[in-house]
C-alpha cells in the first residue's frame, strides 16, 4: 500500500532523512519510532506530498506522490504534528470546510461530518470555536479532518502527544479500530505506543532506519542468549555462583545489578532451558533458592541499544 524507496531529504546543509526505505502493507499499523530530531516528521511530510524529497521515491496506493500528487493525496489522510485548525471556525464548520476541499460530494458532507465527529469523540464540541478547544480536543479534531474523506492511508504524526492518559487509551483504541479498513503509519517517540498499537515498527535514528521488525521479533532478536535471574540465600553466595556456572549450557554467571548478595544473572545458550538444572544445582549444593525467573528484554533496551550504540557499518559516515 505504501512503498518508500531510498528517501533522502536535506534542508540546505542538514540531512534530515537519509536513504530511508520501508513498506507498509494494506490494513497494517506501522509505527515510526525514534527520538526527537530523528526525521519522523520530515519523512511524513514527504510521504504526504507536503514537501518534495531530495532523492528517492514514494508510492501510495499505486500512485507516485511526486508524479501524481493529486491522485496520491486523495488517498491519504494526514494528521500533522500541529493540527491545522482555523481558530474562528466551529468544529462542525471546520470539518464541513475540510470535507469540501477534500472533495466529499456535497450531498454526503453533512452526514459524513456528523459520523466522523462521533467516531473521534468531538461531537459534544461541534459548536465550539476551534481556537477554544483543549489540546485533547484539538488533536481529535485533527484526526477527524484526516478521516473526513475516508482515505485508504492515514499518516499520523505523534497522534497521542499532549493527550491525558484516558484520551491516549481512547485514541489507541480508535487507531486500532481504523486499521484493517485503513493502512496507518503513526510516529511516536514513546516506546509503549508501538508495542501496544503497532503490527510492525520502523526504528529511525539520525535520519536513518536502524531496524524494521515486529515488536515481538525486536525483543527476541536483541540477545543471542537467554538470561535468568537467580537469587539464593546470601550466606555462601560465591559457592552458589560456582555451582550455577557448572550447569551445562550456562555461559556466564554475574552478580545482578542493584541487587542483594546472592542475586545473579545467569546467561545460557539460546534455546536451551536450564531452569531445572539451575534449581537442582542450587538445592543440591545446600543453598536456599529464593527466586528463579527469566529476565525480560524490554523494547526500551532494544531501542537504547539500537540508537545509542555505535553502528559499525555507519562508522564511515
Ligand atoms: N525546516 C527545517 N529546516 C532545517 N532543518 C530542519 C527543518 N525541519 C527539521 N529539520 C531538522 O531535521 C531533523 C529531523 O527533524 P524532524 O523530522 O522534525 O524529526 P522528528 O520528527 O523525528 O523529531 C532535525 O535535525 C531537525 O532539526
Ligand atoms: Mg516530529
């Protein structure tokens, strides 16, 4: 549904996006995750035809965004970082105005506006001037204007930014409901967003794609080994550590971070379940086993490792 090929965007001397490629399948929610300044907004502006690329190609629903901008734009709904509201218009007037610009047939406009206002929970503010809306309502009116012409593709730049926790949950639910009928790209710099909302994630840092995968696979692939947290009674901790290290399949035993004596991180070969053997080794050694559990790799760990470690293949740039 969306194909981005070797996209590069420079602002004068600043390269904001460099050689970015990815695809989004029909009905999918793709998360565009990266720290501030990573190039998310820039990429989305280019995808929506709002700004030309310096290099590369974007095809949306079969239409090249640069060569067939009118065709492409008809199929895209865009929620920019700051929703483009007219402060003096009421919510209803504004949405009717946008519906007209976006080519919704005049006979359908009224019902379409009412439907979209219900869907995005702004109907109770239909008569309120846009300039007098709270941040949460402004964001949802922004979402309403992106949806008004029922586009195939939705491009949402930080759709939950500035919302309160209840609104965040509602907005995520709405986005999930919209997927399937719509193909969605949303950007965020917040990790839980992608694991809770997205089917796949593109991680971008300093204008470059550093990973594309499902949230699940990203968590799985960070480590080649499995790590267990094992805590024994602290009295003869070093003896216990030696016993753990002797268990077949164990590659490393290290004191656990910020934990009491007797707490260890035990790393084992990938795919090898050593839990039973670890428990036996502890108990047969005459130690008391207090805890034994897998340590989970969070998306946060992956994100940090992908965006803060030196990337060897990029060392030349
Ligand atoms: N209009 C502009 N002129 C010059 N540099 C810009 C402009 N817009 C963004 N940048 C720069 O491009 C980089 C990417 O910005 P942006 O796409 O806004 O990132 P993000 O949305 O991920 O925070 C940043 O270094 C930013 O300073
Ligand atoms: Mg941005």
